[in-house]
C-alpha cells in the first residue's frame, strides 16, 4: 500500500478563520490573502456584469432593430437604457471595490447598499420587461 501524499489537500479539512483560538501567524496571513482574493473576484464580477449589460445594449439597440422589421426608436431607446445600466454597474463596482479595499485594510467590513441593489434590480427588471413587450409587439 502506498504512503499518503503529504502535499495532498484533505477536502474535509476545515480552513482557518479569524477568531479561531489556535491560529498561527501563517494562518492569519492565509485568511487575509483569501479575503483579498475574494474581493478581487467580486470586482471582476462587477466588470463581467457591466460588460454583459454593454453587450446587451449593442444587441438590443443596434442588432435587434434589423431583425424585427418594426420601429427602430423603441429598441434604440432600450439599448441606451442597457448602456446606462452598464455604466452604472461599472462605476458602482469601482466605488464598491475602493470601499471594500479600505475596509479590508482597516480590518473591517463594508456592507453593500440595499437601496443601490434595489435600484439596479428595478432598472434591470424594467428594461427586461420593456424589451419583451417591444419585441412581442414588433414581431
């Protein structure tokens, strides 16, 4: 029988977390590193969302009017709306990243604004419903 690999990761092993009584300096550094990496992944998610909204803006505002054969202005207006959402997401993501980075340096937490989440969600829902209505009427 082969000896166990000392470098193998035990999937059942619990990762250290701040507040554990047996934390070493290396454990604390690892927790902080993982937290910073999680913040970076979140920042990239804001970017992906903004770029996705920008792509939808182009699709709805420039490509879809040629496919539906109906009036151009409603889809162009919706495309502008998606473009504005894309800009808002990118700006909010950048501001959020700065706030989170500052909070991490202080050793604290920066909560995401609930009203901001609600406004972005409402805008996305309104644009989606309007797009579906315009497409249904145009086809």
